[in-house]
């Protein structure tokens, strides 16, 4: 994977993970990682490169290991029925099925 592919993969994964991890907008995630709206927009549109501090902050904000931002990720959301009284569950795992030693992450959303 070259640098451009890595940058594109990070952006793709951020797009997949923002909503399920509780960030409704780029601005909300940007605020959490210390980026103003124009800075976040530049990164999401590929005009500005993600830096190592950005990647570390993203991983922290999204609740996963930084290396997972470079993996093809599958995000599945299981929504509960109102009658069950349970919360939604977001499962994030490598596309390989989670059998490559990388963690599978489950987050409960409100």
C-alpha cells in the first residue's frame, strides 16, 4: 500500500465509522480531534494529508487501534426493536473476518 492508498483508506474508514461511533458530522469529529471545519473538510476530500497525530487522535476518538484505520473494515449495525429494550450494537472488524489477530470492536450506542 502506498501513501496515497493509505490516505484514501483512512478517509474511507473514517466515513464508515463516524456515524456508528456517534459523530453526526465531520465538524463534530473534527472538534473531538482538534481540527476546525476547513481542516477536517480538506482531509476528508483528500486535499490535505492525514498526519500521524491526526491518525492517533482519530483512533482515540473512534475507540479503536490506529492500525485498524489502514485495514479494510466492515461495519455492521444491529438495531434493536423497541420491544426488546436493548441498545444498538456496532461491530467493527477487519474484512478478513477478524481471524487475523486484529481485535473486533463492539460499541453500544444509545
